[in-house]
């Protein structure tokens, strides 16, 4: 178990940090909130322009810090006021974060599909810089694909054409017996001309067609990669539809929230906070270090409950356990890691209060926080892939691509746990 940070011990050794510092920190964050609110109103609707998106991000940032500080140092604040505003700030931050989360999740999944389909060029480019690769033309810019209006199907958008082509497209991508016999004949020819596995893969790659139908005659891994490329186009289109719809709904929800009386009540409370912090009578002379230390101890206890020994072994496949479970609930083993992420954020905010927001950044805490952010993103992306795979009446190739995508994101979960374990153990060594 890691001992206390040098930041806390240094604060305890010097002049005590009292409730006056907490009041100054809260007033500064409230001022940031009001400034971001003004920029958001000047920039137009939420997410419509870059300025509005930056303002919404600043709103979330200040709301999280105010809410987290109210939670950690709630003993020094008016109890009724704190319990009233803190859930409202959490609601606002979560509502504004949904649209960006869906956009980032779609981009993450589309880029993963492109990587898993084995293309050697960038999304939207052919192997020789010409026509787009099958199933990757709609990946030219995932951010634009999730925000731009959908164009009519045409030759420049094979993914959109695949969504609207109907039975004729299905008949072209689902080959009949003649195509199967042709593939088998190609496989036998490749086996006669190549006597090594490397030769077989080279022969399969040389005879593969860049057209919309994958008929790679090479045996073994070449056939699996071809099936993934065929399914990746439809899997990407399915994820695009589902996550873009969710993002649009989140955008509408955010607009409604920003115009609601509930939000205006929160803004009024924050405006009052910018000038007057409702501290308890004893707060101005109370040392903040014990409360910040309690927040760190909660984090340390939560980390101690994590399977860090298992996470310290690369490729342990622990994140893939129950990967085939039909349960639609979130992965149960991810919940403790998500809780540690929230506690680490509260600990960082407590350190900001102690140092007035001007202290040097702790690179170990930053590395641990980034690893947990990647863990959360990969976990939610895997859940989105699993949810898409439960869509009724999807093609087998699409379900296969989504299954590979789900496993890939669960491997990313495992890699994030490994990165957190290394960052946290380095921290324990330096503070022991």
C-alpha cells in the first residue's frame, strides 16, 4: 500500500491550509463556470461551433471541480446548501459530457475496425493511393462522419450504398455455391503453388481483389482477414447509425438542459458561490490536510482491492472473462476500476485545493488517471460493440466483425489496467 504523497506531507509540514483557501478555490472555479457559460451563450448552440464546444468543456471542468471539492470538504460547508447543489452539478456535468462521449466512442470503434481489417493505407485511401479499401471509405474522418449530414448514396460512399442497396447488395456480398467453388479452386491452386505458410499467405494476398466482394483464395489467416474486411463495412455502418443517433439525442438533451429552469437554478447558485462561500463558523481556521488525507486513504484502499498482481502480468486475459456472457449489464469486473478513477479524480481536486491550483502537476497521478480514462473508454466501446452485435437479423460476417471488435476493446481494457498498475507501483516505490 502506497504511503501518503509528498504533496500532502509538505503541506502538513508548512503553514496550515485552512478553510479560507477552500473558499478562494471555490470562488475561482465558480468564476470559471460563469465565464464558460457566457462563452457558451455567445458561441451559439451547444456543439454547433468550436467555441461552444470549448465552452461546454470548460463548464464540465469547473462543475466537476466544484462538485468534487464540495464532496471532499463537505464538513466545512453548510450541509443543506452543499447537498442541494452537488447533485445538480453532477447532473449538469454528466449531461454535457454525453455528446462528446458518443462522438469519441464512434471514432474509437471505427478506427479499430479499420486497424483490424488489415488495411495498409490510411482510412479512405486504397492500398496504392487510389480507390478506397472495401469497408473503409466511410472512415475517411470519423469525427466528420459522426457530425456531417448524411449524403445520398453514391459511388464515393460505398458504406452508405451498402446500407441502402437492399437485397441486391446482400446477394452480391453473400456468395452462392459457384462463388464457394471458385474460392475452393483458388485455395487448391494456391496450395499447389505455395509449399510454406508464408508462401500461402503471399499467394492469397497476390490474388485478392480490391473490389467489394472478398474472394481471397489464400487459405488460413487470409480467409479470416477477408471475412473481417467484408463484415467491417457493415459493422461500421451499424455502429455509425446507432452511435450517431445516440449522439444526436444527447445533443438535444444538452440543449434542453441548458435552457431549462433546473440549469438556471444551478447557474444562480454558482453565481452566488462566486461571491460568497457558505462555510461553517469554524471552517476559516480548520486545517484542510486531514480531509484531503482521508480522500487519499479512500483512494488507496480502493486501489488495494484491485487485482494489481494479475494486472501486472501482460496478456493475462483477465479482461476477457465472461466475454461471451449473454448478460446485457455492464461488465462486473470493470466497476471497481471505474470507482478508483472517480476517487483518483477527487484526490487530484483535493491537491488543487491545498495548492490553490498552482502546484506542480504530479506526473504519476496524471499517468494513472490517463490509464483509467483509457480503461473507461475501452470498456464502454466494448459494451457498444456487444450491444450492436445483439441487433436482430444481422449478417454472420457483421456479427463476426463485431465480435472481433469487442475482443479487441477488452484487450485494450487489459492493457489500460497494466499501464495503471505500472504507474501506481512506480508511485508506491517513490513514496515508500
